[in-house]
C-alpha cells in the first residue's frame, strides 16, 4: 500500500464509517452471501483481510455468533477505531499475513483489492492461510460504464495492453484518487479467477449489484463476490 493511501486512511479514520459504510450497499450484500456460504461449508474460523474499522467482523459476529472471526489491518488509526467498536484487530498487511499456513477455514476481503497495486500478492497470502475457502467482494472494471466501453476495455486487456493503457490514462501514475476513496487502481474480480482456480476446486461469482443485460458475465456484473472453495470443504455432506 502506498504511503499516500496510508496517510489518507490515517487522516480520515474518525470519519471512516460515515464515509464508507452504507447499509444495504454492495459490500453488505456480499457479506450476506458470505454468511450463508460460511454455514454451507461448515466454517468455524474466519479471517477478514484489510478490516478497516471492523465492519465485516461486526457484521459476521452479529449474523453468525458461532464463528470465531478475526481481522488484520495495517493502519494503526483504523485499528484504534475498530477497538472503539469492540473489535481487536491484528496488525499486518495483506501482502504478508502474520499467520501460519491453513490458520483459518475461510479468508475474506471486502472492498480491498481495488486499492492494491498487486492484488495477486494478497490473494497468494489469502490462499496460503485459508484451509477451505476464500471470498472477495469487489468491483469489475468491465461493467462500470456503457457496454461499448466495456467491450473496448476487454479488447485492450486481452491484447495484453492494459498496463500501457492505464499508464496513459493515469498520466504515468498507474492509479487514480478521490476524496471519498483515496487511491484506487483499475481492478476486476475476473482478474483474480486464475489465481483462485489454481488453488481451489470450485470458483464462482455472485453479483452483488443488479446485473446488466449481457451475454458476457464480464459486461453484466458491475460488482460481485468471488467465491473459491476447496473440495474438503464439502466433506461430510453425505452424513446430513
């Protein structure tokens, strides 16, 4: 994470919840699905990566009090705010999670990947410490604007020219910034499918915003929850 983004979170930590937490938004929808899927795979322990002020942890603890839910956050000011809400977070970054292999049944991240210059590095750490599953709620660059724009973006991406295009679009920085979200990078949940497929037995995406009419999923899902499960997560179903 760039120092500029760290400074942004530190400076806005007291307003973080009012700026970023909206009941019923796409991330809350993603968490509703996640809560149900955690039950389906019989998860008992969960790690939330990039917890902020502990929104996902508070949500899951309320929905699923039977779960042991922990979180990790690199920004001290956000950890302090989380503690004010009764959530004690581990100090650490997604690129180097302070946990042993297979430490948690499921690892989740909500609204984190589009703030990272290298989401694959964080996904690699998430799959390292996850035993049964990984779930990521985030955006999809290909379905944010008109369908024609999405098709053009997909063509550029599949031609291997996306990095060059982004450097031109962002005037060499590789990222954009806003008052409401700080630094953010161009990201799509579809980008992360190859890394997750290499680790999991089952990978699928659940839309968390209304779908657009399109034969291509990349153009029809503006925001979604990508879910990756390993086969052992379904062990024992025959006993139900």
